[in-house]
C-alpha cells in the first residue's frame, strides 16, 4: 500500500443530516480487498500485543491485570506499530469526508483499534468521547469508526442518540465506578430511548462528533468484532470556565503504570 487518493464525497443531504444529528452512517468507506488486508494486519497487532509494554495496548473495560485475558482489548495509535494502516483508501476517504464536515483545517488526530472477541459479553456503555479529554479545551472533532467485518446489533454495532452532540459533556465515571478501568460510562440519568443502531457492511463507517452519545453492545457471535477508528479535528479552543472532569482525576489504570514505567526506562 502507498498513500492513496480519496474517491468519496458526501452529498449535501448527508452533510445536513450529520450536523442535525451528530453522526452519520456510510455503507462504503473502503474496498473489500483493502478490508481483507486490514483484517490480517489488525489481528497480528493484537496477537503480538503491540504497544502493551508502553501502555498503548490494554483492556478497555476490565482491570487489565497481567496474565488475565482482556475483556475488550484496545490499541492506541496502532499505525505507530504498523504504518501500512495510515496508507489506505480508508484513511484517505475518511480525511476527505471529514473536511467536508468540519472544514479544510481538520487534521489527523490519531487512530485506535477496539476488538470485541467472539462471545464477548461486554457492552461499551453510553458515553461522550470528549469526557476522556482535556476539560480546559473545546473540541471540533470526529471519530470515524470502521468495522472490518459486517457488524449488526447482535455483534456490537454502534448506537447513537440523535442530537446529543448539542449537549455539554455530561457527568461520567469509570465503568462500574472502578477507577482501575479505562472506559467511562454516563453517571447520570439520560433518556437513550431514541437511540439509533447503525449496522454496517465490512468497510462501511459511522462518523460522530466528540459529544454525541454512543454505545456498542456485546458481541454475541463466534467471530471477532474488529473496529478500526480514525479521529480528526480542527484546532481545539481553550475554555476559561474552569471545567473539570473529576472522573479522570482519580483514574488508577495499569495502562498508566506501564506508560510511566516505560518513560522512566527511556529517560
Ligand atoms: Ni467512544
């Protein structure tokens, strides 16, 4: 693979839908051929535990102890470990489409990979991505979420609450109120009964803003559910209202310990 030229554009109606609802689903972001080659790259990264020692591979929804099988393994910046991930039709098309949605100054903000193993009972609870980030900034960012196989309600497709991108960041906490767990969940009542499920073919995509409430269910199938996510954003703006995300101030994850240990080794 080498740097690819984009070949997709959104229609005016699609752009309007995105700004009204805070998300959009696309049946095609890349080719079946590319999806197949990405599957093997993806599986290899998890099999060789790429990034584990420096805290970039960890259990998203569990306590991530050494020697325990992860419930939902995640890799941050997988393209750092496998540069071919960045040289795809997928990324070229995603970047082009995001510029239509956010403006020409939208820049690459990194990638990650979230694997739901076969028969994973673990949902990824309702949350807003901005709840993970710096509370002193306002973001104009999206995540492009690409399943590397067909994904259905039964296997853990994305769900969104239409219009929730217009909310402030709601109160969150670590999953199960356990600060050893990386993943966040909503910590206040919010009516998600209007949520929309987005089943997709392999190589399709959903795109959502950083405040759009979203969720994925368990994987009730015998095959892995691979999601590859690329993020893009305009320049964040500093806030002056002293916003705080206390759920991040009390985090104590094994991932952060490994990150600190690896930084000490390098110093
Ligand atoms: Ni998310």
